[in-house]
C-alpha cells in the first residue's frame, strides 16, 4: 500500500542540496483530495479548471555544452489527482542546469513525461525561448476594482459568513478584482501574494463583504490551489451564483508563479496567461 505524501514530508522549509543533473525523482506529489475534503468537495467536482505555472529560471546545456534559457509554462488540469509541491518543482527544474540535451524538443518531452506522472494527468508544456522574450507584455486583469472601497477590516482568517448576496435582487453579470489577496504557505508560513478575479452571474454580491472576505485570508496557511477552491466553494454556498469563476494570479517564488482558475461554466477557452506588473 502506497502512503500518500504529506506537505510536512516535502522539501519545504528544509535545507536542500541542489542537483544539477537531471533528476525526476525530485518531484514531490501531494494528493488534492485531503484539502478538498475540508471544504466538502468529493466525488464529481463542482468545478473544472487549470493551474497555470510559469517558470522563469529554466536552463540547460545544448549538445555542445552551451547554456540555454527559456520561460516555461505548465498547464495542469484541476481534476488531476495531485499537485506537485513547488519547492520540489524548483529543485527538479534546476536539475537540468548542467544536463546536456539535443534540442528544446528533448527538454519538452522530459518535462511532459515527468510532470504528467507527478500530477497524475497530462500536463501541457510550452517554452518561450530568449528570442521571443521581447514579445511578452504585461497586462492586468480586467474588472471592477474592489480595492477602491474604504472599509474597516478586523478578520484575518477565512470567514465565509462575511459574504452577502440578496437572492431577491435582479440577476447581474459582473467581474470583480482585488490585488489584496494574501495567504501563507501551508508548511513554512511564508507569505503568498496574489490578485484575484471573480466573474459571476447571479444576485449581486455585496462588494464590501466580498472584499472583507478576500482580505480574511491574510493569516491563513494553505497552498495557492487550495485557497482558490476554498474561495470558489464559499462564494457558491453563500451567494448562490448561477455561474462562477475564480482566477488567482500569485507572484512568483523561487522563479515560479502559480495561477489557479476554477469555473462552473465554459466560455470555450482557458483564462489568459498574461503576466502582471507584480509578477
């Protein structure tokens, strides 16, 4: 019987010797279901989505030993059974630093194979090489900024009872954003900074209550993907929108940013993976 990995057993918060030769065993998968049980999600998922990882510190050697660099993007389906702990992901990527590869296709093949095994589902991988860096632009998420509201805040642990929506109100469709999302690493307690975009169709959500709720994550310890799923479920249960999507763009740590998106309706395309000013 295989014992599932736990966050406490991961490389997080522990000294680590960097491997500079390809080592796929560095990846540390953690089952998603444990945290989903906490928010009452079991069986058929009430959402679909992806986790978009951007890696800015990807390097390897070509066949002649010359260093190559690229930015990698990994798109992980939300229904994959596992996440991969981010420090182990970083250690894995750094194991390519002194590894000779024939070309970028060889790198892509290894990344797809190893990460699909770790996450337990097919992972889409793309590389942006140095010759295309100049084409990358900054773009902020679109929507009505909640941070404009002059509110008093005194709760810093997630409190879904803060959320309010009057079911007797007319149905609206709106997109709301905040740059005030902060949570902390589940294991180390280090701060994770992010922006969140909420798009919904349903009775109008009280904006002050939503902003207070998002700020209430400020002292909460949980991984990025878990925070977004908690937000999704709390909004669904307390505000009862007909349609809902939650998209968080977190700032990078260790050369990696993680951007989870969860939705219960389809527009036919995934969210834009546009780098923000803080990323």
